């Protein structure tokens, strides 16, 4: 379980901002013979994103690459904002915050490599994955136990839900026995 300091920090976050490659996916770019790209997403991460939205948080995607796969998956999850093809993620984070009436320090940003560092510099909470670049891990408030694309986002969502005191309440809905 996260430390008291991390939980207190997480309690104040109003948005979950995620990179895609290396965070929501495993970071591998798989291409078919016809040149089509394939990405895999962990279904647990998707549920976690929906749960933090139920807890009143915004979910924002900021990715340096552009793909229909990301658009389709994030649309199906009802993500609040999706920024694709953005090399300067700090600028994109500021734009997203302005659009939603938030401050960057209200945001938990989750990334894994150098392009994420400009967003790390202004976000209120910074999280990465165990295989994130050493410079990103060095600057992170938290390094998840799970790898990107393998439940790391869900791990962070659970921390946020616990910090906000709604984890058990949301879980109870899934434990209810139908009559």
C-alpha cells in the first residue's frame, strides 16, 4: 500500500493524465505485413480509468504518437480529453488544464520516457513504471509495481480511489448480490 505521504498527495489530485506507449500499452510497436499497427491494452487499466471518473476525476491522454487505435480505445472508455501527436507534453498538459479549468498541480501525470519530463516538471504528482527510463524514475513520486500495459494504470487508479476514500464504496457495487 502507498505511504501516508503519497496517499495525502493523491487525495488532492483532480485529473489522471496518461501517456500511452509504455504506460497504457507495453511500449512495443507491432506492425503487420500490411503496415497496420497493433497495440494491446490491459482491460484492468480501462476499468480503473472509469472508476476514477466515477470518483469525480478527469482522465486525460497525452501521447506523442497518433493512431486510430488510441482514438477508438479512449472513446470507448469515455476519456475526457485525448491529445495525440504531441511532442511537448508539458504544453499539452497546460492546454488540457486550461480547457478543464484545472491547474497542472491538480494532475497526476504518468509517463515513462524523456518526452514526459516536461509534463513531470509541472504536474502535482509524477508516476512511472519499473521499466521507465532512469531519468523519469529518478523524478517520480512513485514507481508502480506493475509494468506499463500490464495493470500499472489500475494500480495508480486504486491508490487514487483509496486516497479519496471511495475505493470500498465503489467495490461494494460489484459485491452486491442481484435479487
